[in-house]
């Protein structure tokens, strides 16, 4: 048998996206429509952009609207279920400078 008779080497990157847990036939069709068929295709798909996050600010200096980055230790957190039993939200209180900051995700 000569080298030209051997099959081309394969790697896990040549595997179809259906080999990933959670990727079924319908999702695989949608990914193929976007030009993604193998794990290699997925790894080589680069983001179209990124978000610029501003430098951290004390809670007192946060703008009334817009994007801000706040850094501080978490005072408390609470996971709350929705009334309908589907999903929920996370309430977090952050120690951010002289005042606390409470937000819901």
C-alpha cells in the first residue's frame, strides 16, 4: 500500500457539529446555513465585534444612563423564582465605594 492509497488523516476538529452535546439536527441545519459544519469551522469563526467597557467607577459617580463598570465585593445575593415558575432573577447588592449598589439580573 502506498502513501497515496491511505485515507486522509482526520482529527476531532473534522467532526460534524452534531457531535457536540446539545447540537441536534435542527441546530446543525441552522449552523450549516451560517457556513458552519465542523468543529474546526466553529473555532475559526471570529466575533464580528466587541464591547468596550469603561474603566471602573465608584457607585456615586455612575451616570444616570449608559454603560458603566463597577467593581466591589458582593454584600449579598439572592436568587428569586418567578411567580409562574419559569426562570427567575438574581438580586445582587454590591459594596461599591461609600454607598452600596443593588441591581437585578
